[in-house]
């Protein structure tokens, strides 16, 4: 059985960093392989995980459309096949598996760039089936989502066990997090548990005005990640954040949250 964990939050709040810490925690505490899906077009989860990224699903999608155009002249694409009799589904399956970036006990798929001006509905449907098929081979799937939640059901038909909505400790950030979390009621997939994480908090406690705003939301606060200069040093040096020490205040705080919220 595969457990799916998704992360969301507006740009710049650190959700990709926390996605990396989720993977670090699962590697340390749980058996089984992990699939990381970078669904953000900026595609930088690989840097957090220390992996080279050569191809994205966006590149594969564009490559397929080019092949379809070439095959149309031979009458193949209209029948659902490419030149040589290869189906579009089989082409995508092969290319996506080949594009997996492999780490220690985890692999990464990066969705990459958004669609161009062409027609992508059929291609995206096939891609979603391919990604879902690959996901079944993993014990955990961790999805670093785009800023909003609108596109999650276009990436997967899998239900989400835990959604972590990340925010900075500001009123504007909390409002954005609430709006993002609200999209979960409009998706075609079920999300079992949703939590708020406040990241980069200066101090150990949530200021009273922020706490009052959080208390009024349909989004329980899972915990607070303290501001820490060690993360900045990692960013300056380019070191993968999964190499953050186990006794780092950031990882210690997140580990305590994951122990409460993530299914085993």
C-alpha cells in the first residue's frame, strides 16, 4: 500500500525544503522506497535532494507532441500510434521511467515546464496514468506541489493521505495558506488529513495575533519551524539540504511534527 504526502504553499515559504525533510525523515524512520514528485515548474527539489536532473516530464511531453506531428503525415498518430507502431502510452511510460533521477532509497520525477499553446489534454491524461502506475511501486510518494492546489488532480488520481500546507509567519501568508487549503474541497481526489506548518519563525512561540487567526481557520497548526542560519549556509554553499544534521533545530522541529502526522 502506498502512502501519499503532498505539500503546498505560496512561493518562497520553504515548502520544497520541507519536502526534502519529509524524505529525509522517511529514509531514516520507515522501510520501503520513496518516490518524490516535483510538480513545481521551477523544478528545484533535485537540488534539495542532491540529484542531477537531466529531463523533466515537460520535456517528454513536448517530445511526444513533436513525434505526433511527424507521425501524422504517415497516418499513425490519428490511430493512437507513433511511427513504428509504438503507442503514445508506451512511449510515455518508457521515457518517464528512463527520466527517473535515482537516489539512495528514493527516486525523483520532475514535472517541469507548463504546457505550451498546443492541445495537451490526451497527453496529460496518459501522463497521469503513467505516473500513477509508477507510484504503485513505492511505499511512499511525496509530491512537492505548485503554489496552489488546482493542478494536483491533473498530476495524479491517487488520494492524498496527508497534505502539509506551508506558510511564513505573517498574516498575508496565513491568508494565502487558508485559500490554498480551501482548494482541497474542489479536487477530484480525496485528502484525508490537512495540516498547517509555519516556517522560518523568529522565536519559539506564535505571536498572539497570528495564533488567533490560525485558531479561526479550518486548518490545524501542526507545528512551527524556527528560523535558522544553518539553512542559509547550505543555500550559499549549494549543499543538499537532506544533509542537514539530525540535531539541527529545523530538522528536530520537523521530525517531531512528522512523527505525529505521517502514517507509518
